[in-house]
C-alpha cells in the first residue's frame, strides 16, 4: 500500500509534470487563460491518462517491442478522439474554447511519456497510481496558472459563468499580457522559481 | 514452421489488430454522437435566429438562406458567414430586415485571443452594422462604412470581409430568385 | 508560386509553431540546452514533418474525405508519424551508429512532438493542396528549428552568467521564452 | 456502410505501417561492416563519452581501436586504468598487449590561490571570460580564478572549489586522468603527471609576460633552490631553463624535508593524506 501512495504522491509535487518534468506544456500554456478551460482540459487529460495507463499496463506483456510506440499512441489517440466527440456533443461551449488543443492531447508529452516510461514497465495498480498522481499534479498546476492568468489578464475570476471575485482597478484596464502566450511563460517561470525558492522543488 | 511465421509477423498482426479495434470503437462513438452534435448545432442556430428576429414564428430554408416569417409576414432574411480569424474560424450570422438594410450581426463561434480578438463581440464594433445599407458592408478603406477595431485588426477585418462576401453571394440569390 | 512563399513564411514566422501556436514545447525546453543538439533536432523534426505531410495528404484526400471519416484523422495521422519516426530511428541506428547515439532519446521525442501532429492537422483544416502542405511543413519545421537554435544559443550563454540559484535552468528558460514570444508576436501583421 | 469501409481502409494503413517497420527492421543491413567487433569493444568501454581519448565518444574510440590495435596502449581512457580484467578482455579482443603503466595519470593544479583580488569581478562566471579581462582579477596574472570551468569539464566530479581560498581542488582518488580539464583552464594551471608522483610544485608564475603592478603571491616560488639542496635522496632535479625543481617519484620517500625547507611553501604533498608517512600521528 505504501508503494502505491508513494507513486501517487510523486506526481503531485516532487515530479510535477509541468513544473518539474516540463512535460505537457503545449496545452497548459494555451488553455490556462481561463479557469473553466483549465478545468475542462485537466478533466480530459486525467480521463485519457487513466484509461491509457490502465490499457497499456494490461497489454504490456503481449505487445511486440518494435511496434510498441505506434500501438501505445494509437490507444491514446482513440481515447482522445472519443473524449473530444463526447465533449462536442454534450459540452459544446467547452469544446469551442479548447479548440485545437483537445486533439493535441494525443501528443501531450505526459500521456505517452507516462505510458512509455512507467505504465509499460509496472503492474496495473502502480500504473493507476501514477496516472492519478500525474493527472492531479497536472490539474493542480493548471489551476494555479489559470487563476493567476485570468485574474491579472481579465481583471476577474469566474468559475462556470458566475464571477468569484473581481479586482477593482484591474477590471477596467486588465493586464492583457497575461492572456497572451508570453504571459503564460512568464507565470510558469516565476512560479517555478518561487517553488524552488520555497524548497518545494530541488534546484538543478 | 507455421508457428515461426506467426511469431515473426506477430508485430504486424498486433498493430493491425489494435488499429482495427480503435477504428471500430471510434466509428461506434461517432455514430452515437453524430446526430447529437447535429441536433446541438441546429438548436444553437435556432437560438441565434430567435435572438435576431424575436417575433419569428417560423422560417423557410433553401440554398443556405433563411426566410424568416411572423405568420405570413416576411420579416427578413438570415444567412451565415465564416472566415479564419487570428487563431481560428469565426462563424457569423447576418440578419437582413429587407433586401437593402442589415438588421444585425451575431458572432456564433470564435476562438480569438481573449481580451484582444474577443473585442469583436463588444459594443462599438458589433452594433455598427445594424441599419447599414447592404452595399456599404465593406471596409471603410474600400468605400464601405464598416471600420475595424484598433489593436484587433486581423479579427475585425476577418468579420467584415466574411459578412461582405456572404452578403454579395446571398443577395445575388435573393434577387435572382425574385425575378 | 507566391502563395507557397506566403504559406512558408506564414508558418515559419507569423504563426510560428512554437512561440505563437504553442506546439512542440516539450522538446523545445528539453533539447535546447546545447546548440549542436538543437540544430540536429530541428533538422530531424523538419524532415519528419515533411515526410508526414507528404504521406498524410493522400490519406486525407483519397481515404478520409470521401468516406466522411474525418474523426479518424487524428488516429491515422499519429499512426503514420509514429511509424515514420520508428523507421527513421531503425534506419539511422543501423547505418550511422555515431549519429544515432548523438540523437539518443530525442528521436523518440519527435513522436510525442505536438508540432508534427499539429502540422498535419493544420494542413487538413486549411485543406492545402499537396504542394502547399509540403511548403507549410517545411515552413513549420524551419520556424521550429530557428526558434530552437535561438533559444539554445541564449541558454548556453545564460549557463555561465550570474543568475540567482532558484532561477537557474528551467525558470530562466521560461522567461527567455516569454520574451521570444513577445518578439515573435511582432510578426503577426506581416502577411 | 461508409464507416465500415473507413475502418477497413484505416486498418489497411495500420497494416502497411506495421509492414513498413517490419521490412526496415529486416531488410536494412543489420550490421554496419565490422560492427560486431566494434560493438564488442564498445561494450567494454565505460560509455561515458567523456572525450578524454580525443575521440567523439566511446563508440568512435572503439572504431579507431578496432582499426589499429597498438594505439590502445597510449589510450588515455580513464576507466580502463582501474580494472585489469577489462584490459585483459581488451587485449584478447584486440590481440595485442596493453601496458597500463603509461595509462596511470592524474591532474595536478599548479597554484595555491594565495593572491588577493585586484577588483570585484561580477561578470560572466567562467574562468575563460574572467581571464580575458586583463589576465583575471587576481594580483598574480597566472593565478587560479576559481570560477569552475574545469569543474564543468570534469565528468567524474573530481574537482571542487575550496571556498575560503577560492581555487579549484582536485580529488586525487576520483581523478581518472582523462585530461579534459587541462584544455578548459585558460591559465593552463593543470598538467597531467604520473599517478605515482609524490610532491606537487604549486606555482605557475613565469617571467614571460611581466605586467606592472602584478606579481606572484607569498606562496610563489622564488627559485632559491633550497629544496634541491635539502633533498637527501637526490629525488629533485633542478630544471635550469625554467629554474624550477622536478621530482623523481621513484627515489622520493615522502620524507617532507623539501616542504619544510621551502621558504615560500610552494611545495605540497601530492598523494592522498593516508599514504604520507610523515603526517601520520
């Protein structure tokens, strides 16, 4: 049981996919300009990561090593397309705002990275732990970035159409830099430095 | 000998099997969700149409042109226009109260950069089209009345060009159909 | 002819895949520590993008489109890309082992490179002709390699400069990427 | 119905991809000519790709060695030094005898770091950059600047910075004699010496370029020849042109006489502390 929890906790902070491993950056930078998008994207990533890790862990003994990577990536692509079809049918608003980044979860480096590096080498329960840990770590990081970017970038923070709070001055002239991609880089860089300063993550 | 062949081609068989299963699964989900998506899109569009013509009771639709009626009275026409903006396609619905004057313009979907591109939804830009004559639907620089938003030129220019192009095609349709 | 040029420049600079469209960031931060790695990675990615576009175009136009199976495009594209990378890896490993050991992990990294799949998806969405999609692939690859080389040049220089302990390495790379992003957004009005 | 056709065609693409990988896996010549032998040698080598042997990594060195085996004995491959059974396997593979004596080498730093800073340098933290600025910020233009270029070069983490003296310190045991640091030092303070040498001459000051206002530190050698005179086992030979002592490690008994008699303390023991008899309590 201890090992299971260790694998799970590892994904949250110690080897957080975005801040430590610097994987899966493409979607996280683009969709964190609003909290709803960030939550939608993390939900999709967690679902796909969990399913693909489970399936990869199940078939790891049967898969021939030459075609290992194509097989894994086809499995991930199938899950992602299913997610994007269901989103389009039942949650169109979120589907619109995620745009091109939803199909790009397929090449999101975390999922294939975890499938290749971890799930294909460990038994099922550990693969699930790793998927959950990494997924939640990804969601945590995305939420933190989205909160900062949305508050500074558009002056107010809203969760599913009702405004949580809005800053007086920023409401009129928000710092729209933070909505730009460059702002996302800035936020992640400074956050990473802050985490290292606080000792949460060890320096290089 | 037979087993050896299977062993050697095992990799190929396995890959093809995985691809078949995944393609099958996908088609299954696609067929399940296909009409739901169409229904959803149609519903969404109806919502916009109602917003444009509040007193609408029914409408006719032929060759991409909507004829909006309140009972027997022809309220106006409506059509969609679409063009690639800064970071994705922008779909617009244009309502005409009659053959010449524009009733209003609605942006159905866009993925422009929030805070900059999304200003095409806001007041000064979107309401400038209401009541404008159809052949003024061109950029001010090209002799029309429509002007872009400073700082969001790509997005606003895309909207104006989309509307003007669609208007030209559809008007030809309406006039042709009337004669 | 001019249309192809505008597409090439458009993909390389205006909507540069890394700094404007935000695709291919994982290798962008992973590989850009040494200039030699960055250059060879940029070359390899451009080559794979070119091949992938060449192969996926016929698939889209002769198989997926007529059968209205666009929803399968992601799966098929990524399958083709993974196969191309696998073949390239086997080919390089067998013929030129020195180059293979120099590439090391980065070859496998190309498969998970969002930029490569991104190019094929953009080609499909913009419904480019065959020549246009090749031009857009080359443009995207050139843009990717350009930004990778610039970034690794700066990061090598930064490696030696006096930076606070907690900023060294990745955080400073993010800040450099932010500045590069702003610089590249300056191209946006060109086409 | 169309969906079934689509599935069939996509499956066909999958089959073609699998076939392509399989064909490349089989048909491409599995062996680069002579790869077998090179691979065999490559497996013996440490695989650190440190470049000490002067080739772009162990594989390139294996290719070179498999072409002309005698070259192996002057190879400065650090890992081969330590374990003899690897050398035996290499001798069998190459069919030539390798004498390990010429391989055993260590890096020696010729500076005690006693010269104070002329100005507070806060530029690019690399010795190469600092030494471009008027020969470095130390009073002695040949002194070690302690900014660690050699540390980055050393793949075996044998070099560290001595905080209070601000100079590099080479760990005798960890150093495998790969000589990567020698090229990196802009003040060419590091030289490769035989692993058996006992005493190190810790000064790099020469009269070639005399810069006004810059002179040697208190530990700098003043060429008084006292060490030469004091050595009872005449293990020291006086080099007349450079006017510096040279040590014959065979004769030297680590008695420490020359160290005590040297007025500026330029000399130091080179062996690790536990091997030096006079320092035992």
